[in-house]
C-alpha cells in the first residue's frame, strides 16, 4: 500500500447509526487532516492533527469525533448524523518541519450518504 | 483571512487547445501553492507544488507559475486532451497547517 488509503469507499447510514471512517498514510508524514466536500462548495477543513495531537477543530459539530491513535492512522467516528452531512469526506497528510512545508497528499475519499 | 478565487468556474474547449487556468489569493504570506485535479466522485490528485521561493514548476504538459507579490498563479495545460477533463483546484498553505482551497474550475475537453 502506498500513499493515503481511506476505507470504506462508500457508506450509507441511518441517522441513528454509529459508524467510523478510517484513514491510513504510508508516507511517514507527521500531520493528518479531515476535509469535507459538499456539492458546489469549496473543500472545508474539519480537523488537523500534528504529531497525533489535535491542533484544529474548525467548529465541527460534536456528532463528528476524530481519533488519531498514531501518526499513521486517523479515524472519524460518526453518530446521529443528519442528511445534510452527506458528502465526500477526504483525508490528507503532509510533512511539517522547521525546514518548510511539503504539499498535501489526499486519499480517494469516502462517499457518505445519510438516510 | 485567506481567500482563494478561481475564475471561470467552468470551461469547455475543443481538443488540442493550450489552456491557462487562473488562481488568485488575498494574502501573499504563503509557504506554498498546490494545484490538484479531481475526477468526479474521486479524491484529489496533486499535480504541481510550488514553494514560495519558486516561480514555476513543470510536469509533462503542465506548467504552473507563481507570482506571490501579486497573489496569482496560473496553470498552463499544453495541447489539451479529452483525458484532461476534470475539476482543477488551486490551494495555498500559509503559516498554519491549513490548506485553503478555491472552489475549483471544471474543465471539459471535447474530442
């Protein structure tokens, strides 16, 4: 496996369900991110993790709960979602250091539909 | 607050044309600028990354330039092909770890 891998690729869930999205990066990066992409909107940053520590929560509702157990894995736990939460959820990673900032590498995304 | 703008939102051209995609940003204090391609329902594929100290980057038929002082970048696509049809996104990274995106430009190249 190379790059950034996201599972599942597609997810349909009811509003009372609990599910989790998984992201794994094989690049040795030290920062990971969750982005949400809704139809006809720019990509929205949700969460940022640097060295496993959450450094940003972009006013995301508590029904989205991130978890970063180590620098290679990132989860997004979902519960009691709303239909408007249906979107493409993208995970990304990057390497941040005092020497500068490299670009982001994105996964293929999870297409989430809330019914 | 950094804002990234891509105009036009959509472009349809015949195959073989040379294209220029524009991106502008409001805060010139950036570390880098990245161009991505996104196919329908898919993730983002990085095309080119330009560090703030660089003026341009090239990869195959793609060339991206950066004018940090004026807050502009262009992506040049030579001899466009139907396989180039996708949405192209510009994003800038500033002092924080955040990457700020434009809304993208949907390109259709007709055979």
